[in-house]
C-alpha cells in the first residue's frame, strides 16, 4: 500500500514540475515577443562642412551641429529636418553610433574625452524623433589597468522602454533605461541635406563665431580678471581667480578665448601635487562657470600617471563669474 502511494506521489510530482516548467517557459517566451534587440549599423563615411558634421550611412545621412545648443539632423518625409536639444558638445572627440531594429533607430551621439565617455541617446521611429537622455561614465580605473578599453552596447526595447547596456571589453559595466515620451518638434526643415549644408548655419545666425570679442573682452588689470561684456556693456571683475599657493613656482596666467567661452589657465600646487587649472566660463544670458579641469603631477613621482579631474555644472551648479572664489575651487578639488 505504501509503495502504491509513493508511486502515485512521484507521478503527481513529475507532472506538477513539468507544468511549472512549461508555465515558466511560456512566460519567458511571452516576454521575448515584446523585446526587440537592436543591431549596430556603421556609417560608411563622415565629413565636415563648416560647423556641420555629416555621417553617411548606406540609406541616409545624419548631421550634428553645435554652438550654444545641439542640432541633430536627418531625412524624413522627403525633407531634411533638424531637431534642437540643449546639451553641450564642445569637450571631446565627436562620433555617432547607430543601432537598428526594423524601422526603428537608436542614435548615440558620442563624446570621447579620454577616460570620460558621454553619449546622448535618440530614438527615431516613423519620422518621430525622441531625445532619450544622457549616458555618462568615467573609465579612469579601467584605463589604468587596460591601455585601450573598448566600449560596446547592447540595446533592447520593451514597449516604450529602451534599455542600453554598456560593456567594457565585452564585460558588463552599467545599464541605463529610458522611456520614450514626447517627440521633439522640428526646429527647421529643408528640402534636402544640400540646402541645409549650403545655407547659413542656423546657430551662426544667432552667434557670430568668428570673432572672440563678439561677446566680451577679457584682460588682467590691477591683479584682477576684468571682463567687459558687449551686449549689456557691463564690466565684471574677479581677483580670486588669480590666487595661487605662494609656495608654488610662479608662472604666468594665460587666458584663452573661443567663441562665447574663455578659459583661465594657471599653475598651482599643494603639499602632494603640482597642478594646472583650467577654469572655463561661458557667456549665455550672463557669464557663468562652465567647467573646471585640473591636471595633476605628483611631486615625489613626476612620472606617475594621474587622471585629469573634470567638473561641470552637474558638479557645482550655476555659479556666476564674480562669485567664483579660490576657496570654492579648492573645495571642488578636494571633493571625491
């Protein structure tokens, strides 16, 4: 009798397990129906015309242009449309990655600044363009171990959710998820790409980029940095930006101007490092700190490789030119 009961339980257990397994397989298969895997499509050539960078794919051409905002252009509805996004592309080597699934495209506008990688993601489907967001990561530690780390992506979509996984030398590094929301409006439309390229750059109509003094004039006067703005004719000054450790070797302060930016370059030091500071300001409806970079040299081991520390508005927030102090920059350098 006990033997019969045992056999019955064993048979029931077998069918029960099989049912669970089948249900699990069914669930997985059901989920996979909704998940789309994108494959990378490489451009066949790239070119630059004035300030417009052109990426030529087999089926169409895509453009990127930047001055005080970014213009992303591509063909659609027998026209060449340009879309505006408010992010910067002035730091690092620019490239464009594309991934396709059926009639859907994912574009990653890539900025490669040595160890710092930034990607701005777009989704394109049926002539609707969506800006998804930014992916940013620092490969400083990887570069110390690996001379030439390779970044790759695996992109999938589940309904309106885009998942972008990043890999370093085929090893999983990080994952970002974005929701497809409201599409971008067309900023400007052209009959074709040639009309766009041969015409005046849209951003240049608003900002003449050929004259450094179109926005301001920067000088060092009476141990202060003096900035005279052209639009509102204000004179701003800051003596804090010239301060350095008095125990450091003295060196001249350089000011480099480009378009609506200028950078103060100066040498400084502490007990552990000699370092060179790059303090960059941007003029756009006022003069604000844009980024702060520091290159380090170890005082005891000058050949030691130390990653450059880079800080942007994301680190320090909105900061007016006249409010930036020597102590404020010190706190940024000490911030881990």
